């Protein structure tokens, strides 16, 4: 269990995603924060990242790994497929 509320996590996560956007946008993609629920960060990859074979690596070994190191080792980052924005409770 994370020692932070979702509201406390939001500004830290937003800052880290803004830093990640720099290298994601260089490849024609983008990432948007959709929500944070119970320590799970729901993001959506955009642009060239949609359908890219490396998108899972971008999430797990880029964004999530950095958040686990900098915020807390139990944080989870999940990519939300397009069309599932209102079904976050069904993911995972």
C-alpha cells in the first residue's frame, strides 16, 4: 500500500510525465494522464505511440520504472486503450 493519497501523488506524477513527454514527443508520440486510483496511474499513449510495438516498453521500462524509483516501488502505471477512458475499473 502506498503511503500517499491519490491527490498527493497527482502533482508528482504530472511532473514526471511532463519530463517523459520530452523523449516520447521526439518519436512523434505523447502521453496523457487520465487518472490515479489507489496508487495506479492510468495514462494513455497518443500519436505515434498508438499501436507501436514498443509502447509496452515505454510504459513499463520507461515511465513506470522511473516512478517506482523516484516515488514508490509499488506504484503501477497502466496504459489505457483508446475507447476505454470511462472503463478504468474494468482494466487490470
